[in-house]
C-alpha cells in the first residue's frame, strides 16, 4: 500500500533532502501533506511574512508556509524571516529587508510585536481548547483515538483541557472554496498566451486565441475552479454566493475570537475584549481521514478531495497561525496499518501569536510522543510476559 499526498505543490518540499522548505499556502497545502508524511507543517498568521515574488492564487488567503522534519527548524527559520525586516543593520537593496514591505498585506505593527515575543510553554501551563465541531462523524476512529491520547498526555503534564464551540466551522469549507475559486479565477485570467504563458496556435485573434490556449494548457482542476469562480462572481450569483461567503468568513473569525483568551490585535483596541476564561491554543486533528492510497484515488472525486480540507480551512479563513505536528502511531492502535507511521494533529493560535504557537507545537509534540512511547513500551512488555 503506497501512501500518497494529494497536493502536488508540496511534493518537492516533502521529498527534499533539505531540512526545511517553504511552500505557498492557501487552505491545506502545507498542513495536510505534513500530516500525511509525518513532518511539521506551519501556516503563519496572514500578513506576517511577505509574499513578494510568490505567484498569487487567492490573494486574501495566500501565505508562505514552512515544512520541516523538526519543529525547531521551522521556529528558527520563521524567527529569521520575521525579525530580519526590523533589524537596521542591513543596507543592501537585494536583502530581505528591502523586499518585505513591498507586499501591502504585511501588517507591520503585528509582525514587529511578534518578532519581539518570548514564550516558554514549559514554564507556562496553558489552556487547550477542544472544538466539538471538529469531532466529525466522518473522522477515522484511529485519528480520534490518537487525538484523545494526545489530550490526555498534555493533561498529565499540567495543561488544562477545555471544550469550546466554533459553530460556523460546519459551513467554513464551502465558504473557503467559493472565495478561493473566485479569487483564483481572477488571478488566472492573465494566463492567456499573450501576457503570460505560451500560445498554442498563432493566427487566431481575440477570444478564439485565448480559448484555444487556455483550453489546451490548463488542467481539469484549474478549469473547474475557474468556472466555479467565474460563476460566483457573475452578476446573477455574486450576491447569493460571494458576498454571503465573505459574511460567513467574518463569522468564522468571530468564533475564534470568542474562544481565545488573547484578543485579536487587528480589532480596534476599544472594541477588543480579552477573554480571561478563554483558551491559549486549540488542538485538533489535521485531517479527518488517513492518508489516501494509490488504489483509493481512482474512486475519489473532487468533492471527496475538497472534504479533506474541512479541518484546515477554518484557520485559513480567519488568517490564524496553525501548525501540524506528527504523532507517530505505535502500531498497537486498533485499525492501524503497518505502513501508517504517523497521525497529524494541529495546534491553532490567536492572530499574531505565531512564536508562542510554534513553541507550544514543539512542546506538545515532544510530550505526547513521550507518553505514547511509554504506553507502547508497556503494551509490548505485557505481551512478552503473556
């Protein structure tokens, strides 16, 4: 049985011999492959890292994500990318400093505050939220079991577990694909063989040339998203689809703001209210299903593929930082395949709390892995004694 990651954009990053890689990230392009392949995958807060030079897919969702075998590698790289623009020692026009703020979506005050953040989870017992809406009926029992064991392990180390509710999560997936497809159809319009890309047939004029070129070079999934996006932006559908999706997006953001103890720095300070009874982080599975196999893909349609993102897109819609951590399967779990070595859990934090989140992700992964190894050792010892 061959394990396959469904997102081709992360293929090079996963198989690369280098310890860390960066990937353009929109909805699940980093966390899902990371979860399927047993590595760390980090999506920073929207607007903290510059996207200058990145080809746009969906402007209001695109971020630069990081993937690595070790969480510490992601922390070190993110710290360099985050702090470099605020160090006044560099004067070369070709440095990161000169290009960072060419991206108008960079929120300078939040990025600068995050670059100065210092946080040690080991010295701070944190409040961990468990969204009940993420425990879907479609979730694989093995993933649910590892999730529960992870929460129990963190509780043993003194962290407190709190149930929370994110009701708009149930419609976040459809909202994401409406917004992403609409923005993608607009961005991909420039690939017409004249401004960008190659021309398949010379001598044609106007729309005939564009249609011939785009029909030949664009793949089926690209065409599907262009058609969906063009429809949702049309005069007859924009109010019922795109505008409503933007309103739902605000509700998704509001849900997250209600459960976090820390207030969102993007909200006007006069209206921002810190929730002392809130949580510091959320811990959920990265994906509701196990990694797909080559044999299973033949019967898997586009809608099924889209549903794999159901647990990753809410944080992307809200622009929040999130990190997928690999939890290795002991092999003793019921239903575990011999080739399945890892399950992905994701840590989600409040906007701008990226440094704290990465510290928590490394800490959580270490502690959970330690507890599971102990339990696995006890099981093996018991079986030998029998």
